[in-house]
């Protein structure tokens, strides 16, 4: 279920314990994928409860039913990469999480990561094709540009 955007494969990478992990949209091949989905659902629920996050289905590229759109947003590569860090690190002493993305961050993921930074009190740095985004305390350095 890989997503092609502008003829390129969208991917994110994250380094954990000097090992690079690469995720594609809809990726289900990682050995920790079940745990990643579990922790993302738990965190999503917490972000919804604490700051009122709702999926923005306008960022789904496929013409599918509403329920499928939400599920599609749940498996974006940057969310999977962050989910792995949450699974592997247990956030003990973590102050900053960095991911690298080959394309732009979609608006839904941008909003989610902003909320995540506020709820978890962790700084997220996402390098995408155009800029660095530093998410801290519910705000992004790009000013939501």
C-alpha cells in the first residue's frame, strides 16, 4: 500500500541506536509494526483527549471512503517512524526525536506532531524536502507555513 506522490516514493528515516530505519507510507514490513500501530493508537487517543486533535482527511490522496481515509492517515511514514522511536526508546530521558523525510510533511501529520510535542513534552525535529520543522510545546518553528 505504498503511496506515490509526484512520481516519488514518500519515505521517512529515523536512527535508533546507530541503526537507520526507513518507513514508506503504509509500510507493514517492519518487525515492530504491530507494536508501532498499538503505541500510535494509544498516543493518538491521548492527543485527541488533551488537545482535541482530529484527522484532516483533506490530505488523503486516494478517492476512498471516509473510514479508509482516516486509516490511510494513520500509516503515514513520519507517524510510523515516530511510532518506532516511541516503541524502542520508551522515552526514558528522551528530549528530542529527529526524523528525516524526502518530501513535504502533510498538514495532518504536521498538526499531529505539534499536538504530540505538547502532550509528551518532547521536541520533534522533522527535516523534510524544504525545511526543518521544530515542534515544541504544541508549536512549530515554521509558524504553520
